[in-house]
DNA sequence: GTATCTGCAAAACATTTGCAATTCT
DNA sequence: AGAATTGCAAATGTTTTGCAGATAC
C-alpha cells in the first residue's frame, strides 16, 4: 500500500458522531470497509457478509452505503465505469488501479503539488484523482 | 469554458487515420461529440441523433463509442456513478462538475504542478481528475 | 406503541449479446 | 458475392422502489 489508511477504532462511537444509528448490519458493513479497505463493490460486501448474516439483503447494503455517503463516512469510487466501489477513508486521496491485476492502491495527495489551474471562481468541494497503469508487482513478473 | 477544446476539422480523415471506417452513423456520432463537446451520455446522443437518423439504434451508439474508445478517439468520463459520459477530446485534462447546475467544464492540467507522490515503480498510463463543486455562474445567483 | 430499519419481490435502467437484415465495395 | 455494419429483440446486470414484517427505544 502506498499510503497509510485512516483507521476508525470505535465503530459504534464513530457512527453515532455522524448521526448514523449503529444497527448490527451497519456496524458490520462499516467494519468490513474499515478493516479490509479493499474498495469493494456492493456485491463484494454482500457475498462476504451474507456468510455471517444469512438474512442480509443487497437492498440493505445499498441503503447503508447510500446513508454512509450522505453522512460523510464513506465515499464512492468511480475508477471503472461498470462498477461502483466504496471507501471508508473519506480523506482526499488518489486511487491507482493496476490494469493487469486489477488491484486498487491508495496514495496520498498531501505531499504533492496539486494546484488546480485557472479555477478562479470555481469552488472545489470534492477532488477525485484516478490513475490507471501497471503496479510494481506486475511490472516485475 | 475553462480551457480550449481540441477540435477536429475533417472528421472523415480523422477517423481513417485512426483505423475507423467512416460510416454515416459513426461520422454523425463523432461530429456530435466534437461539435458540442458537452460530455453526453449514450442516451443524450441517441435522443439527439435519432431525429435526423430515424432508424438509429442505441446498440449502434454503444458499439460506436466502444470502437471510438478502443481506437483512442474518445474517452470515458466516470465523474458520476450512475452515468457513463464520453469526450472526443482524448488529451489528459480535468473535468469539473457543478453540483448545482450539473454542467461539466473541462480544464487544462498543463499549467498545474501535478506531481504524483511516491509513485515509484507504478507506471501511469491514464490520469483522470474529477472535481465537483460550484461553478461561477451558480455562485453569483 | 410509534419510529425506524430490514429485506423480499418487482420495477426501472443501463449495457451486452445473438442473430438477421442491410449496406458497402 | 463477401465482409463489415447496423439494429431489433432478448438477456444480463445493477440499482431503485414499494411495501410488509421485524426490530428498537
């Protein structure tokens, strides 16, 4: 991984702080994002969690992720057009997708000189930087 | 508009140079992208062009855009997760979407200090920068 | 007991696929 | 005629919606 993850320690408190009632399903979905930070799709989350929550429905996963993004504790990643992915790290950071192994890496934007040119009068509320290419592991094969 | 568009003058020649046989439908679809450069969805293109080409099908629009992206004369814009948009300007440039009026603006990345940090060993093949916020027109209302 | 949350089933969209008809040379 | 292109209809996949039952306070 290129950069350190923001990691939430107490999920229940964190949800409450962001006006999200910590139901069992919501806690497990947030924990999944927070612990694996693997940028999963709805289907990834559902398939993994249905093992431990057999009654789970995809509708709940959709509802929960929409709630999380609305409350600002998750962000959408649109690095590929046929799959919506999610990230519980809501800080501004970049995503690198390897075109060979499809793995998604995070990287910090803090140390980069990231100046938006000629944006006078444009108010920047969200920055999404996606880079695609070949990762070091795949390069060395 | 924040930056100047790349504008193709002779569409037929341009398609031939990129190994795309210039059928009537392909010419009209490319011209639409090139003249309006309004980052349309498949549905936008279809609804507009079906007026002048009554037999046009969405399948053809899909086929054509896939061909264009494969041949490198159009690029996909994933600034929003529920809609795939297209741009005939394949140069690396940023996109700004106004959260109020939904208009998408282009901006140049050439004058910015755009240094990807800690990307040693990562080979950058495509850069996509999306910024969302409020545009000047909407701010002044 | 009332609000909220969950999850099923159906609906709504977006995109892809198979194939037959059309067009171009 | 032969090859490529187009377009219809059906299939697939993803996300949303309506509503009824379950859960929480």
